C-alpha cells in the first residue's frame, strides 16, 4: 500500500509539474507573439526615412510628437496625444509619436511601454546618429530637448519645444482645423 501511495504521489507530482510547465510556456509564447506584433508596428527609421512623414502636403493636420520613455514630461503628456488621436481621427488629424529611445532598448523598454500604456497612435523609433543635422532640419528653434512637437498642415507649420497641458494641445490642434 505504501508503494502504491508513493507511486501515485510521484505521478501526481509529475503530472502537475508538466501542466505548470505548459502554462509557463504558453505565457512566454504569448508575450513573444505580442512583442513580435509590436515590433512590426513600430518601425525603426533613420531621418531620411522619417523626413517624408514631416512634410506631407495634403488636407490632413499632422501632429508629430518627439518623445522618449525616459523623459518624464513626455510620458506625462502622452495621454493628451492619445486623446487627440482618438477624438480627431475623423476630423482628418493624424498623430505620429516619434520615439527617441535608445535603439538597443526597443525590445526591453519601448515595446513593453507601448503595450502597458496601450498606445494607439502610430509610433516610430528614430535611429539616426546625425542629430546635429536632423534636429536643425526639423526646426531651427529646436535645441534637441524633449518633449518637442511639430504640428503642420497645408504649408503652415508650428514647432513647440515644451510640454503641453491637455487644453494647450487641444487649442493648437483646433487652430489648424478652423
């Protein structure tokens, strides 16, 4: 009887360990799938690839925010850009979030941040070491500090090297719509 109980306990232990291993594998596989999907949705671009996104000439209003996960004022104002994206999507407004995070941290910092915060706006990662060129090309007023925002439409451009309140951002976007 003792041998039977010992064998039954060992079998139960092995069976339950296998179930737990399968659960862990499933969770890991799900996380890897999410990361792969996010990677596909967050392209890494150099400035020459990004530049056409900063100079579109159509009827839309473009709101381009330069930010990083390590920038506290950037993170604080991201919900305002998300709200603009959601509320103004049908009013011909497009939001682009240009991450200036370190490219080596894309998988470990940027993608998990986007997933955790449920960022719905289009996000790209800028990876270009020639910042002396592209900072000045985006705006002569830009020192390179974050956050920074470019709003443009039909030849009109405004550049802001500042944090926005929700009301300030709404007001600036509205000025392009009216």
